[in-house]
């Protein structure tokens, strides 16, 4: 039976860098750009001499990966038959096959789609489903040559492929969000060869959340046991990871605008430099982290105090939000100066300062790890179109920002109607 699933992209509004530490909360917004996986099985095909998984991404040139498994020992290291490697797919297959230990042959096809917000939209053509409910951009290049926009495409990919595979190997398990989350975190960490903060995978599973990470040793221990002792690894995956993922959402009167600067930053290098600075200058780092955490908590509290039903917010509430955002930015500037890392570089400061002066804008930040490639701005809903037009009128004042066509969509992982993909597969 064919099934389809989707997971949202993300923006880390509050908690950059602190999200790496299990003692701090972060505010993560799920976005309307979603990643999709459609899985189809040819049945158990017990007459086959080996098992097979074909994964296609038709929006990109040469977007096909084929994996054959002659015996269970092959589950450890999935080998792509055309030498067209994809570490995220391979890590996901290895994790799910180790967890489920299938005892019969399988023949699966998974088709991946992604909404336009995840990648550069240059040199693309549109394709629509038969019923018009899905529209995707098809690129003229291979996936690794198309610039990404930083919305969490790898986390979304791992999450939906994990869900699709689990829906086949353990039907019904796709409804267990905690299990899907834990498996996807393991696979994502395995693919990256490091234990990240996990907020991107958590948002892909749970949607908009106030997030506090799991202890890194939990995943390290699982990866050590994944093949050596699969039963122990399974028990750890099924266990309570003791992390926080409290649902949240912006009120309807406030909209998120994501701006693409087309600059680009090397996030891993920036993170490692900040961590090195924190180690070498613990006293100063402690003060900056406290400043940032106080600002993040203030922002989370003021947003959380607003009614989810109210279409209007008072002047005092607007001022409180703007002041909370300013305190976050001040903390990020302190981090920039201390660690000598461009978390909020001067060109982004100018852009955010200028946008914040436009009527109806509550303020904005450089999301996630910061850098040159994006801004996230909160605005009053009724002023959103006016603000976009204002930045187009004098683009040089706003670093030629391009506003991405997306918004908060607080829902996380969900099942999709398979008929919405007719004509695309």
C-alpha cells in the first residue's frame, strides 16, 4: 500500500549556540516549506534472492539511489549500486534496518519531494500534481550543486524517510512521534559523524516547539551499540531521552518573514570557534551566555503570554516583543565580538536595523547559528505586504533581501493524501 508523509522546515528564533547545551531552552518555529516521502512496496517478494530499496528525487538531475541487500550483514553499510552516494539516505537505511531487523525480503521505492523554500529557485521549472494541490520546482542541476536556504533539508529528509520505512517494517509505528524522533536523531547524527543539538530533527517531527536537547551521550551510546549489540541499541532508542519539546506557536496577529540574502555561512566552523572561545574564556563566555539566555527566556515568555485566539496585540505587548528581540540581538553581538565569529555581522545589523524601523515590524534576528545567509523578522500580520514592498522600493538599504514565500506552520510530521501526488510519480 502506498503511503505519503511530510515534515516541516525550521527557523531557530531564540537559542542560537545555547541550544547545544542541555541546560538551555530554544524557541524553534516550524515552517510551511515541507519535505515529502512517498513509499510504495512491491510486496514481500519472497522469491527474490536479495532485497532492494530505490529512492528517487525527481526534482534534481541524477536524483536516484539504489541499494541492494543480499544478507542482513549488508544492513550495516548500505552500498549504492551506481556509486551515487548519499550519506543521509545511507545512515537512515542502516539505522532503520538495524532497529527493525527484517527477516523477509523487501522491494521498496521511495520518492522524495521538497517545497520550493528549501533551495535556490534559479533555473527551475514548475510541475503540478493532477489535482493541483502540489507544486514543486524541478532543477537543472544535481542536488549537491543547488544552493540550500538553511531551512533544515537534511533533517527533513531523514525524518520523512525514517517515517516511510517504519510505516513498512513496523506498520503503525509511524504514529509514535517519540520513536520516529529518536530514530531520526540517531540517523542524522550518524550521517554527519557528530552529535548535533538536534533541534532541526525535533522541529521536523514535533513542529514549532520550545526545545531543550537530549544528553549527547545517549546517541553516542546507541551508535556504539547499533551493530555490536542491536538489542541494547533498540532498548536505548525506545527509552526516555529526557529532552524538552513543548508545543508553541506564534499568535495569528504576528507573522514570521524569512529573508534570503544569498550570502552563505559555514555553520560547523562557526560553531566550533564559539565552543573553542567558551572553553578558552570561560568567565566572559559565562556572562554572554547568561545575557543571551535571559533574553531568550524573556522572548519565549512574552510570546507565550499572548492569546492564540487574539487577532490584536496591545502597544505594550508590541514594545515587549521588540525589546526582547533587541536583547537577543545584543547578546548575539556580544558573542560575535567575544568569539570573533560573524554571528550578526555588520551588514546584517544594518539590514535588521533598517527593517525594524518600518511601521509594523516588531524586529528580527539572524536565525540559528547566524551569519550572512538569512534573517528572520516578526511583523504584525496586517503590515506584512507593506513591509515587503518597502524593502523592494529601496533594496540597497535592505541588503537586497529576498523574502521567501513561506510562513509558520506549527504542525510537525503528518500523513499526506497520496492522491495529491498523482501526475508527479
